[in-house]
């Protein structure tokens, strides 16, 4: 994996480009999700996302990404125990599966990176709960993307929310800075201590991505050398948004919801009805 060292602060103009990339990425994920049903192949899910990137003139940040061999698709599609980096293939989804789709778009040299997990047809309550907790861990983390906080606050928000619900966070893979490169500093683990780490500054952009395991935290790499799965075969889930620090509030770059532009924190409270999150 390549990693650009040093935290790159983005200008307003650069954030606008990242927002454009993020909007296209969100559309690609929406298209991918729209074809999810029993019987569809993971390659067909990838094709739906790839078509959107092409239609908007965006390049893929994933296709050709260096690894054991260049990544062969525009999305990663990971099913059930597969956590991240699944290679789209002829595998057919079954009723009750859960599937994570991760996509990266490049617009005028700037990358947006986001992911989500959805059910295939009817899924178990247990699977739905895992999906919900993972998504809410992402929101809990986004709410900490504030000037004056530190990267440890992001890590602790994810770990705290996930473990409080009886699940585990991944240890080997992290949230990460994003910009002209898909992976930049700072590296932000899914676990850590509040108040530690690098201070968050205006113009920092981080792809926040809780990767959650319903069983033990250990992972393994499958024979294709890319796919990361839970070692114990238990279900996993993954959500991701690329988010900018602004003077006032988090700015979610990879959403279709324009109401999240300018990072209006009260929106997050809708997702946390009945739970208390400090709005700073
Ligand atoms: Mg991603
Ligand atoms: Mg990422």
C-alpha cells in the first residue's frame, strides 16, 4: 500500500473539489446498492458503481491500486464475514447476506472515499443490529471532527460505541487522511484514547471508517490476497465517509444529503434520538 506522509491541509477550493468527488462517489454507491438483491453477482454491483463514475467523468481511486497485485475493480464488495477489500466476482448474493461496498472517486486529482453495508433481502435482526451499530459508530466519530479535538477522540468514539454494543473493532486497518492521495496522514486507528494524538485543524480531511466484527477482532487474508475476512467466520460490517474539519462543524464530503453540507451537527442528533452526544 502506498501512503503519503505528512498531513495536507486543504484550501476551500480543494475542499469544493473533494465535495464534488464525494457527491459522485455517493451516487456510485447509491447505484451499487440499488442493484443489491438475491441472485445478483458482486461484479454486477461493481458494474453499477463503475457506470456512474464514467458518466460523471470521474476516475476510480481503486482500479489499479497497488497491493499484492493491482486492484482489479472500481469498488470492493465484501460479503458477510468479509470485512473489506473483497474483489467483485461472479459470486451470487443470497437472501440474508450482508454486503459492504466501498468506492473511491477522483475528480481533478482529488479523492473521495466512502463505503456502506446493506442487507440482501430479509436479514436477521442480529445482522441488522451489526449494520446499525457500525453506521452509528461512524456518526459518533464524525461528530468529533471538530477543531480542538484530537485524532484520539475519533478513535475513542468508534471504539467506545462499538464495544459498548458488544462488538469488536478491527486492529490492522485504519481510518486515514484523504486528498490528492487515497491514503494520507493522519492514520487514525479504530481504537484509541480520547485526548491523545494529533490536534484536528481546519482543512484536514479524513476518511473515517469503522470496521466492525461481531465476533473476535482477528482477521485473515483470503487466497485472492486482497480480501480481508474475520478469522472466526462471524459477520462484519463497514461504513465510511470522507469528512473535512471546518471552522464550525464537520463537513461530510461523501453524502448525497446536501443538508449535511456545512456540517450541520443537529442532523446527527436525529440519528441519536435518545442518546446524548455533546454538541460543541
Ligand atoms: Mg474506502
Ligand atoms: Mg478508506
